């Protein structure tokens, strides 16, 4: 029945995965349906996300679209990371700022004019530093999923979002001038790459 619906392959595969989870649960010595339901409900409450079951084998000759988190631990011969000029979304704290090392600081004032004590600035700096470190770590994990060829791309139009942008890290680390149209070969320590900057295209009409 599931297989005949839109997205049926994925739904049927998920049901098979649920069956496998139930079998593993039974082998642990728990034999009741209520015990299985309670265990799954506990997973939902604790927000442990279980990935969807794979429809094809890992080495299948297909194109796969994954988030960086879902790709962790996997590897592909060719990997494409697009939209690297997209900044991370900013974090707005309407009522307060908080940090484990500094506690909670309330924001005072109205929407047009908000006053913050010095501790709030310290918390903001810590948050920014930690967010930058996490963004760099995630980008590193994404790049290391490629085995033979890694394709990195970014539009010349900058994202309106603030925050760290991977394309800026690459330009700084590899001494790349993204404003110069053309192709350049780079590399060191046994690796080689090509940087190709295309002329920006404007839409007409």
C-alpha cells in the first residue's frame, strides 16, 4: 500500500527499518509491544533523530543530496558543496542573552532602543567565537567527505545574511582574489586544484 503512493519507496523502506528496530529491541530481552512503544516515545521526547532508511546501497551509482550532518562518516568519489557565500543565520535574542560561563543577562528597553550591560557584550563575543568555530568544523567535515574530487562553488552576489562565509575562508587561506575573472591553478603538498571565477551574469527583463 505504501509503495503505491508518492514517495512510497522511502515509506516502505522506513517500515522495514522500524521492523528491524523492533527486532533489535526484542533481542535485548524486552518482548512487549507496550515496552517498544514506550521506548520509541522516549526517543521522541529526548529528540534523538533517527535517519530515514536508505533506499539504495551506499555504493549505488546515483546522485545523493544530503546535509553535512547526515553525511558524517560517509565518503563519495565526487562531492559538490554549493552556495559557499551563504552566511550563517544571525541569532536574535529578544529578551535575554545567556552563556554557561556568564549566566543570563536581561535586555532592557524597547524594540527601537535596547540597552545591554557589559556582560551582555562579553556573552555576545563568546557566542560569536563559538559559532565561528562550529561553522569551520562543519565545513571541514563536509570537505573531508570527498575521496577523489571536491567541487566548491559560490555565487559572486554576497548573501544578505551576516556571519561567517566559507568562501571568505577559502579566499584568505588560498590567496584567491574572487573579483578577478579567470582561471588559476593552485596546490601544495601533493594536491592540486583549479579556481575558476566567472563573470557575473545579470538577468534581463
